[in-house]
C-alpha cells in the first residue's frame, strides 16, 4: 500500500504519514486510525509503533 493510499484510508494527510515515518510523535487517535487502515487489530500497536 502506498503512503497516499494509507493516508486516504486512515483519514490523515500524506504529510502526517511522512512525519510519523521520520519519528515524529503523533496522537493516539492518529495511531489508531493508521493501525485500522492497515487492516490490523489494535493489539498490534507495538508492532506498528515501537516505543
């Protein structure tokens, strides 16, 4: 899935996806949207967003 498609499915901007990939912090709600857009369960949070 492309960044643009992920951003569209998650309801966030492609710039937000770029910032997160570069290590910028984001809101819990944004993380939730991205995890669900990837088709994953919320229990996968630590796999998608390692701390």
